[in-house]
């Protein structure tokens, strides 16, 4: 009888607390998890920068003078904020929009076609990451005047 009790005790799983500083950096998140987290981050970026988006739109379409002021902010800056920093903020918005849109289309495709498998999730997540990154790099080159 004591053998049964001791063997039952030996088979019980061991649970331990996760140390965020040592365990999380070594955890390998699958591509679908990365896309999911970045989808939330991109939505938060677009929400938090909504005043900047509204200012850009309002300034760019109000008049020719305001459009000239708008373009000068991107080239020379405004106040103590240099123009390259404004371009980086605009680039963050470009990435956020592109990633959020592509990841949203991925989720819609999976919902409509019931394409829920581990293989499809991995491949579509890699396509989402690659396409969003490639489009962001192309638009970054345009924004910073490479072409």
C-alpha cells in the first residue's frame, strides 16, 4: 500500500513560479503569437497617436500655406523636435497601420474560411510579418528621400 502512495506522489507534476527576468527571454513565442501581440501594439500606437494623425490631416488639407508649413515640419522640424524625429513618428504610424491592416485581413481570412491549423497559422503569420516589414521599408525609403 505504501508503494502505491509513493508512486502516485512521484507522478504528480511539479509547478513552479515563472521568473520574468530569467524565463521570459528564453521563451520562444511562435510567429502567430508575435503577430497577435504586434496587432495589439499597432492598434494601441494608432489610438495614442490619433491627435498627431488628426493634426497631420487637418494641416495638410486646410490651405496651401498650411501644407507648406506641414512639409517644413517634416524637413526642418518644429520647436525643439527635429524633422527626422517627426519622420520616425510618421514611420511608426505607417508600420502600425500596415501591420494592423494585414494582420486584420489574416484574421478575417481565417474566420471566413475556417482555416485554423497550426501550419496555416505559422505560414500566414510569417507572410504577415514579411509583407508588413517589406512595405514599411519601401515607404521608409520614400519618406527619407531615397527615391
